[in-house]
C-alpha cells in the first residue's frame, strides 16, 4: 500500500508511521488524515505489529498542527463533520489501538500535532522539540481532544494555562510538567525511541493489550469499576499463552519468547 503523505516502515515488530509533509512542517490536511486512518486499519489487523511509533519527516516538526489553508475554508457544518470523523474520532482510534503507541517528537509539536501526541501512550522528545496549544491565538480552541486529555496528563492548572495563553514551551518544561516521558539529544532520538519500542514489542501481546485497556479504563470510570475491570483483564491474561510462557521462562531461568514462529 502506498501513501502520498506518510512514510510507513517496519523494524521487526515495530511499525513507524512518519508524517511526510516537511514543506508544510508536517501540518495535517484532510488527505493526510485519511491516510492515517488507512494505516490504523492496517496496523489493527496485523498481528505481527507489536508497537506503533509516530514521527514527522525532517528535523523541523513532528506535526505543526492542522493545515489552516484547508481548515480555514470550511463551513460550520463541514467543521463539525471534520471534528467528528478525522479530528476527535481519528485521534480516539489512535488511543484505542490494542498495541502501545509511542510519539517520537522532533521539532514543532503544536495544536493538532500536540493532540496526536496526547493520544499516544508514551512521548519521547528531542531537546529541540517545542510544544503548545496555540489555537486561542487564532480565536479558536483545541478541537481534537486537548481539553480532555491534557488536564488528565499534566493537571487542570497547567492545562488551563497552556490552552488559555497559547504559550509554546520547550522540551525541558514539557518534561517538568509531565507532558513527555523523556527528553534526549536530537541525534539520539530515534535510537532511544526504537530501543524502547523494541523492548515493549517483545512483551506478550495479550498482556500488553489488557494492560493498555485497564489503564485506559482508569481515566474513564471510577476506581471500584476500574478494579473490577482489572480483575477480569488479569483473568484473561492468566488464561493466555503469554502467562504460560512467562511463568515457564521464569522457572527455566531464561528470557520469555512470546512471539515464537508458528510451525506449519
């Protein structure tokens, strides 16, 4: 499958989806969003992919936001339809992937780009990355999930400050407030991110799926219901090949192999 605005690579069990519009600082237009949806369809149905890494082509931007040349010409009804299909719902699909998703952030991560990063499970940033939700400066508000995900990640106070001011912060400040997991030199960004991705991809498929679903439930339901879901998830994992391989490897004093090649 070929894409006009995306570069899709595979390294072992890790897929790397890079937004390929460097001349537009990887701003997301509708065509790119449609291609992202196609990639997610492919990845969701491919049992050989254990982790998705999202990146931007070039060293200027991860994703600089929504392509305003296109967005600014929409009618109100078109805007609503956009948010309901290739805005909020697209990012929600990203969040609901059964596999972990890592944002590999180099350069600008603004507006809709920051919202993409917020929908990922883990965010690794280079020391030259910049973050912000500057929609307020254009008389708008974030419309693809930042008002919901950002306060859950960094707290209400900091989220309100970033959204109300539209300020752009550097990578070290993003790390301080909990917006990103790690900050590394730009030259080390791919190596560090891919090492983490490969490590996670080698874990059990069922274990990762149920851990991710349980963690997501912690943000959507109360503690008592969340604990009940966790118990059911643990039971599902207990009945899976992952648990047997993990326990067998422990007693046999070896590394578990959760992804053995299937024999014909």
